C-alpha cells in the first residue's frame, strides 16, 4: 500500500506529522524542515534553512547533534522555553533526518517534581542515616526549650559531640552511625533530645540539667564510646564534647556558640 502513495499525499502526511523534521545534507546544510519545526522555531527557521550549524542562532546549533537536546527561547506567542529532544536517522546517501519531539510538558513535570522534593526536604525532620532528629528538628526543639527556660527559669544544657575518625566506605560509616545512635538512645532520658547536626556532629538537648550534670553525661558518653571502639576494632572513632548551660538572656545562637567554643 505504501508503494501507492503519491507525492501530494506524502507532503500532506509530513505536514500533519506531530514531530519536527529536519533534513541535513552531507555538508551540514539544512535542506528542508517540516511545518511543525518551522512553527516551533519561529523566525529562526528562515535563518537555519540552507545553512549549517556554524551560522545558527545561539543555542540552536544543537539541532545538528545526534540525540539532540535543544532549548528554543520564547518568541512570538510562545511565552516559555520550548524543549526539544532529537533522534537521528542516517540515510544511505549521507544525509541525516533529525526527528524532534516536544519535551516541554515532561520538562515542566520534572521541574515541578524537583520543586516538590525540595519542599519535602524542607519539611523533613529525620536524619536519613540514623533515623534521629536532624538539624531542623533539633533547632526547633532547642528553641522551644530555651523559650521554656526564659519563662520559668528552668535549667537547660546543650552538648555538641563531634566525632573524629569517621572514615571508610558509605556502608562502613552507616554501620558506625547506627551503633552510635543505639548507644545514645540507650542512655537518653525521656525528656532529652539527641540528634545529628551534621556529618560528624551530634547535639544533646538536656532539659532540667545544669552544667555539671551535662559534664557527667559527656563523660559517660565518652566512656561508652571508648568501650564500643574496644569491642569493635573496625570502629576507630573518638569524640570531643563541648557544652553550655542556658543563661538569662540567652537565645539558641548564644548557647550553641558557647558549646562549640568549649569543644575540647
């Protein structure tokens, strides 16, 4: 049946094709493009037709690439950048036919997905490696406890624990972090909050706890970490501790500043 198609029918089919088509001569000149691609390119179509990639408007030289990805800037009634994905078919006479599909809807969906993931990340309060509260959750909890101490004058201490020697493969580091998480959770009082601030830092928030009691917690934690490292030779991790006690007029920043300055 295809053998019976006349020239006019072929032209009609090409004009109705939802893909953009670009025929490139062996010397790189554009010999022909269909109406769909002309529509997408706008005024740039007349600049490209009969010329090679070297004279193409900025960004549109990608039309000549194998497996092309092309961004067409807004023009005319087109208010957004149009994204085209191209595929190449090589003819026996040395010419190339480029097929372009409009990937703009997919590009928009991917951008919306990335925005949603970023928003979700902003809402996440759990550290993915340990399952403990992350920096965001710790900051909110410390702010709550500071506000409580301001109102009632209750004691409050914070301990920053910085790990040293946390090295190795991602899996080895994860195993060490899980072991430390279990150790910290075992000694945590119900009112305490302990979480991961950064890759190598943990924060203890200790309500109703003065500085001397916080020092005792740090000493106990160091001893337990030392025992854990002795029992597990593969875990070559030590820790330094810095602590601070809430003072009248303190905010979260001042407490954390003093704790970091006290890291020994």
